[in-house]
C-alpha cells in the first residue's frame, strides 16, 4: 500500500469512527426512547415522573383478562401472532395540582390509541376498531395536559389497538412540566422521524447518482471492453431498497394492505443485503461476478424469501417465520463479512478495506438490532442500522471520487500523449507543406519555361521556319520574308506580355494585343476600328486559358494580314447575357466558312470552352468568340 493510499484509508477510517461515535453519543444522551435507558434516568434528570406499573385488561377473541404489568408492554412478545385490544390503567398521586401546563411523553404507543385523564379525553390517534389501519406507534407521542386537569390523585386510562406483527404495545409514560417534557419528545422525533427522512432522501439521492454513473460509465475491468460497471448498478439497488425499508418508519398509513406492505419492506431488507454483497464482491473480482450464474439469482432469492416471510408473519400469524428469516439473513451476512474481511486484509486495495470496515460495522449493528427487536422484550428502542448504513454511502462516494480521480489522471496522460503525437504530426505536416511548396514553386518555374519554349516553338519557331523556307525557295520576295519575321517577333513579344496580363481580364489582353500589332496594321495599310466596351473579368480563365485566348486572337488577326487583302480591321468586345463576346471583323475578300474552317482557331476554342462562330462572305468576314462565365466544359462549341 502506498503512503497516499494509507493516509486516505486512515482519514476515512477516522470519519467512519467519528460518525459512529456521534451516533452512539447522541443515542446515550437521549434516554429510553432511543437505546433503552431506564425510565428512572429520565425522572431523575429533570424531576420528571415515569409511570411503569399498570393494570392491563387484555381482550383477545372476546375474552378479557386482567393482569398487573410493568411497562414497557411489548404486545408481539406477550401475544405472538394475535391481534386484540388492551386497556391500561395507571393511578398516580401528586403532592399538589400543578399550576403550569404539563405534558405526557410516550416513546411508542399503538397501533391505535385513545387516552383519558381523570375521565376526560386527552389524546387519540387512529380508530380502535380499524384492524390493520393507521399505525401511530411509528412516531413518538406528546400529549399536552392543560392546567386544572391534574389532581392530587389521578387516573390515566389508555386504550390500545394491537395488530399482528406491527410492534404494538406501550412504552413507559413520562409526565412533567411541558417545558421539560417537550425537549425529550423533540429529541426522540429528530432521531426516529427527522433522521429517517434525511436518510431516505440521502439514499434516494445516492441511488440516483449511482444509477446515472451506471448508465454513463463503462466497466474498465471488462476484458471485452464493453458493458456498464455493475458496481454502480448494485449500489443503486442497495440504496433503493434501503430507502424503501427506512420509509416504513415514516408511513403511518401504508399504501398497501398491511400484510403486503410488511412483505414489501421485508423484501427490501433482503434486497439491500444481497445488493451490498454483490457490491462488495465486484470490488474484489468483477469479471468473476459477471460470469457467475448466481449474480442474478441472489437478489431474486433475497427479495422473494423476504417478501414471503414478511407476508406470512402477518397474514398467517406466524411471527416466528420472520424471526427465523432475519436470523438466517444475519448469519449469512456474518459469514460473508468474515470471508470478505479476510480477503480484504490480504489485498493492498484501500477501497476494499474501507468497504470491509463498513461491512463489519453494519453486520455488528444488524445483529444487535435483530436481538433487540426479535428476541428481547425491549420496547421503545430504535434501530441503529439505519444510521450505520451511511457507511456504505460514504464508501460509495469514496470509490466514485477515487475512480473519477483515476479516470481524470488517465485522461490527462492520454491528452498529454495525444498532444505530443499531434505536435509531431503537425511538425511533420509543416515540413511536408514546406517541401510541397518548394516542389510547387519548382514545378511552376519548370512549367513556365516549358510554356515559353512551347510558344517559341509553335509560334516564333514556326514563323522562322517559314521565313527560312521562303529564302531557300527563292520564290518569295523580301517583303514576304520580312512580314513572316515580323509575325515571329510579334508572337515572341505577345508571349512575354502574356505573363503580366491579369487572369480573366479580357479587355487588358485586347489592349496588349493592340499595342503590339498596331504598328504592323499601319504598315500593312489596314485601318483599325476599335470598339471595346468594359467587360468584367472572367474568373474561370487562368493564366493558361488567357494564353490560349491570346493565340486565338493573334491567329485571327494574322489571317487578316496575310490572306484577306482588307482595308479595315474592326475589333469589338462587349458583355452579353452568355458572357463576354469578342469579334474580329474585316472587309476583305472573304471565304466560304462552310467549306473552309480555320482549324487552329477551332481547336483552341474547344480547349478554352468558348463558343466560336465564323461568317465568311465577300466584303465581310467575322470571327466571333463568346466566353461563358460558368465552367464551359459542358458547353458545346458552335461553328
């Protein structure tokens, strides 16, 4: 065991020990009605009067028996398995009639009762003829005695209805000034009623938390990595059963008939013990519990046997059945406690040792409660198991916190590992991006060189080759050779200018074409008619597409210069619904566009996704290019 685990175990041990000492100290501070302190202790403490000797007129099956009895009068021990009524008569003298209000406190009375003092009604709870009706013995009773009702010689009469198996009877009666008796009643109510309400609320809250944890947490010990953690499921079952069992201390009018209600609350006691046993075993070997066949049979057996014993004890008037069942449960829990304690001492896990300590505490207190309530004649006592059971709630809270801390630490470790891996991947990715950027730039430079070489080969090279052939043939004049060389030079200049033309800017491309070709047009005697309107850039035309468009326009103008014999060249550009439209019009000799089609222009129009229309008639030839703004890959080229 590590020092951290040992220190935490010591802290929780001290907390449990402090809670137990607080419960026992509180129990010792409140007499009789809590843990069975003598009535004389109450009377001597505050000058109170305790009535113990009574005359009991017991009515059973139409027969009345009169006897002298000492309180407490435990009906289930004196008349096991029987129901009836009893009239208690107590005569007590006083030195003088008190001048201040008095009160009578009874730690337990009922199941239903009616009280008269000196022949006058004093208090009443329930109906004496309502068998298995409301149970007033659930809570301590305080009866106010007004001034003038007490005399030097007094008679107190109490009629009690006793049902089978409901802890009917009468505890010692404490009389005295109201200001002295009321704190005793308040203390007893806090211990039995308010404490039970708090326990039920805490158990329901702890059960709800355990249920949510079970629904959301995956069992980390499962070899297959699937399934919910059964530890929280059994904790939820234990808390739910415990809350149902403790609610019996608060319910004076059961929602079910008494035999059924007793069977239900007894079954809850068995279910609580079974779920706690499974809870403890899951801490030791969760996989073994998961694979065992009895993990479902144990709660079912405990619930079913408890329900049968509780119902039979009342409906069949066999209280011994319930005593034997609780004794069997106590023995089974004791054996399990010893086995689990030995196992916990052999393991360094602090959680198991903490649960073992809580288990030992509850088994010991449970044996005490069983002996007091099922074997002894004591009456008016309260169960202590309801408070020591909080140790399991504290254990569950400790386990949940420890598992949360472990999960948090694991999550932090995984997050740190993931961050390291992400950092490494980001560094590798950044290096890949840098290499890719360098490669892209190199490829761009290579591509640009290839384009320039291709333009020089296709344009300038072909023109120079033509000029060489003209010179070698000796048939072409110097003017033709010069014109061919000028065409090669223009193509070279335009190829260089295309590198600075913005992508998609058709007007800038036309302006650049005019700047380079206008001297040739003037030298050839061609008048230029320029009609170019503002046209928005075409976003889809990148640098390569702009060069293709430039080659188309240059090809069209070159055809006019070389073959048309025209006097005027008109260049138009305008925006249309189908996209920017460029026209090159000359007034030359023309040609039949149905039989003669410039292949170079048509091929470039197809590659560009442009719509091409050529009209050739004598006196007017028109080359029209329409550039759709959307992707023209799906647009058919038109002749």
